[in-house]
């Protein structure tokens, strides 16, 4: 490895970015499980670290190559000096979001900074950026409609299989027993088979989300350094994943609180459906080298699921006849165990709570604001720096 001081500074900056990625991605993956007191924050951090690395090592290199080689037409602009600046803006912007307890889109933040470098130097690959932008539009729409179909036609059946109620206070439903030679899982004494199944499913889905995050987000930390050709891919993945793990165990506590407790009382059945849809889309895009915004896809999936559940109060023939449908995210609420799921058109709209019953308006507004502000800080700051600061010599 080149011991040149700027390279060392660049790697340290990449570590800072990875640290903030760990803070911003652990909440979306394990916030529902922690908020429902299924697992502890420490266990969530450990699982996130492991599965992030697996995703980064297996599929992640494709996204690294997109950002480190294909997003610009001439990789010579990835000088050590410019890399430090790019990573500084990515990490600094993400830190702002993490400090606010909001999991911002790491992919949008990173692509914005790298695209700003390419635009300022006249080396931006507009075709590649256009392809990424198209998928950023299509993917949330796809998530919305898939979740909407699931919410309207399949949610009650899924809920009957795996739904569990949040248990606030007391011991977590799933913990690790270290009393023996080999650690093993331990479940709460009052948990029945259905709750244990639901707990394992929601933790497993969190692991899937961690894997999906690794496939897409590792590039956000290491792609500029990789673009210089000074460090090989695998050492960078190891360094980046280690930095992410540190973020998972430290600053991620804030985003776990936001997504697990403050923003919503989203039932675990709904959280599982959203996670499966979002993770599937992210992994699919990562496999073709597209850096995906998990946060945006998941948000639109939540909206789609709520819309689909709410439309169960009206049949399609009723819609054609002009009957009014009250759409509320309260339609996500789970049915009682053993209760027969009403047919479409039979559900009572008066029993559906309003959005304010499930969502904290102030927290939700803060999340939406910061998810737009963070990528803007990275993109605008990087462009102005590379365009007008002479030290970069472009």
C-alpha cells in the first residue's frame, strides 16, 4: 500500500464515511426489531456488522466499480486530493443526518458527491448517471405497487402466520445465553410458538436488510479510493466493513431509537413485508451495479402497503361506482390473533385509526427534511469546492 500521506488521509476519511454508514443503515434494518423489544441494540449491531460484510464481499464489488470507474469518463480525476474532498463531503453530510438521528440515503449522498466531481471537471458520464437516476425513480414506484398489492390481497394472511405484538420493557424476546461453552439463543419465558416464529422472522429480515445494505453501501465509502488504483478491492472492503461495524455499535443507537420508537408504531408484520420488498429490490439493483437508495424504497413501500390495506374497505366495483375510500396508514394495524380476516369490502372504515395514531408528525417531518438536505449538502458542497477552489487544479 502506498504510504503517501494523502493516501493515508484518504483511507482515514473513508473510515469516517463507513462509520457514518453504519450509523445510518442499522436503524432501517433493525429498528422494528429493537423497537418491539425483540433484540437488544448490541445484538442488532453485531448482526448488522456481519451481514453487511457478507453483502459487501459478495455483490458489493459491482457497485464499487460503477462509482469508482463508470460514473466518470476519466478516472484520473480521482486524485488523492480530490478523493479526500469527496469522502469528506459524503461523511460530513451523513454525520449531519446521524447527529439528527435520521438515516439519510447513503447512495444518493455518495453519488451526488462523485457526480459533482465529474461535472465540475467535465468528466461526468451522463449516460451512467441517467441510468442510475431512472432506477432511482422506478425502484420506489415498484416498491409502492408491490407493497400495495400485498397490502390489499395478502396482508391478512401473512399477519395470521407471523404477526407479534410489540413488548415494551422487560427482557428482550430473543437474547444470547453465554452460560455454556457454546452461546445459544434464548427466548422469553412468556413467548409462545407464534411469537417466537415472528421474532425469528423479523430478525432474519433485518439480517437480509443488512446484507442488502452491504451490497449497495460499501461503494459509498471506498469507491473513490478504489478509483485511484492505489489499493485493491478486498483490503478496501475489509477496511470499510470494519468502519461500518464501529458505527453500528456507536452512533447507530440514535437511528435505532428514531426508527424503532419515535417515528412510528408500525406493526412487525408490516415491517417484515416492507423489508422483504425493499431488500429484494436493492439486492437486484446492486447485482447489476446500480447504487440503490434503501431509505427511499422502504419509505414508498410503507406508503404503498398502507394504501393497499386501506383500499380493502372498498371493492373494485365500488371504486368504479364512485364510492369514497378513506386511505390511512392506520390500515396497517394488525388483526387480533385468531380473528377472521374480513373480505375486501367488509372491513369497517370506522375502526381504522388516523395517521396521527401511528406516526409522530414532527419526527416524520424531520426525517423527510433531512433525507433531502443530506444529499444536497454533499452534492452542492462538492461541486462548489471542485469548481472554484484552485487547490484541486482542475
